[in-house]
């Protein structure tokens, strides 16, 4: 029972951190900072979530994997299709790729 309550609180906390009042035209960096950095770190080095920067396992994944994961979620990561437009999701993915290339 205690584990179930802890799991529910964890999911609620993560999901609550996913809502934002981002502008429609927010940049990928702005969206990442507002919604992703809590779990993946501001420097993409990971934390609660895996590292996303240069040298991470994500570098070898196709763009379709990245877009699908942001949109639909994966494991403990929530789906962002309810909070972000398709264009915003694409901007986040583009930001991640640009950071991987510059790292």
C-alpha cells in the first residue's frame, strides 16, 4: 500500500511539473528549460531521467524515436502531446540534436 501511494505521488509530482504557460512560439531551448531540465538537467547530463547530450545513448536513436518519446512518453517520462504542440515538440528535438552536435 505504501509503495502504491509513493508511486502515485511520484507520478503526480512529475506530471505537475510538466504543465507550463509557454508561449506558442517558445524556442526549443526555452521549452527544454521549462519542462525537461528538472529531470534531464539543464546541461543535458541526466538526473531523474537519462542524459540527452553528446555521448548519450540518445545520439544513436533516430529522430522518429526522439519525437515519439517526447510526444507519447516512455517509462516514467510523461507524454508531452497534451502540453505541447507538434511544432513545439519538433523544436525541442531540434534543440537536443543541436546540443548533441555541439558537445
